[in-house]
């Protein structure tokens, strides 16, 4: 996955190789605030997605003190052994000053020693809306996933950053990635086997436990590899993205 140090986009569970910067569809988000922000809630509704390990729907966040960034989001994944639908939720840091001892987390991100990666499998169904809450209390950040359809809430991970990180920044990006394309040996095919259909809606974020309103932009681009495979609509309620083949 790609790593953008200047805050446009960061992903990272599978390594740096492969997918180029411009090929990743992105959206910009922003929270209007004249006060410090120490909590952000992102929302993603998954209307359709095959139970395969291929796509990452994510939100990136930064810090007023600079340094590396963090991200949180969701990946469709294979069903459980008894056929139940599940998803992988993530909360990760690319900061060099990150430390963690939380049970769902491990040190390092994208194969590097720096940062931390936290992940958790959670149940869910198509049509569910998932909230991803990022809370900074002093030097400690907590990432939580909430399924608003069922009311289930899970702590994805907890990690600590340096004192100079500052508060949470009020703007960054959200994105969609086919992380299989980070493998140089992977060849994308423009059909429902190579690119199974997904339909997801990115919601405007809120800040400071709902006290601050945010916006999210339209999608930056479609697909170079499979022209026309990605379509989207945008209004004040968010950005609905449809990708792949049925």
C-alpha cells in the first residue's frame, strides 16, 4: 500500500510496492472548528461487498504537531467457518513516536519498525453503517468501531504518541484501495472474479463527540486499469461509490 508522508494518503498492511499514487480514488474531508479537536468520528455504510480479502475503505487523520499520520477503516473479508459475515476493522499509526501494548495491536506498519497496526474481526451485514471513532486523550489514542445497525461497539486498538503530536488535525483524506495490487505479481482482471462489485458510502465526519460538523468531498477519480469500473455520486450526505463488476 502507498505511504504519503505529506498527508494526502497513507495505507499500509501489505507493503509499499505496486499501486501508484494517482490510481487510488480519494476524497478530502474537513471539520470546521475554531477549537482544538481531540475526537473525530468517521462513517462508512457498506451496501455491497463480496466476502473476499481485496479492498480497504479507509479514513486518514493527522496531527497539528506534524509527524506521521494514522488511519482507520474497514475491509471486507472471508466469512467465518460457519458462514457468518464478518469484516476486518483497523486502527493504525505511521508515527515514529508510537508505542502500544494493546492486545489487538502490534508494533510497526507496512513492514516498517515504526508505528503500530491494530486489527480486529467483527460481525456485520451488508447494509450496516460502521462508525470509526478516534479519541486522543493526552498522548493516548483509542480507535473504536461502532455498528450503528446493531449497536455493537468494539475497541480496535490503543496506542501512544509523543507529546509534540498536538491535537487532531481538522482535514485529511479518505480512500478506497485494492491492496492486492501492491503485489507486483498480481494482475487485475476487469470482471467479477478479479474485481467483485462493491458499493460503499463515505459519510461526513464529525468532531468532538458530535459537537462539530464536517464535510467530505466527491471522489477524485475513477479507474485507469478498468475504465468505467468506478462510478460515484456526491451530495451533502456523503459520497456513494460503486466499483467493480457484478
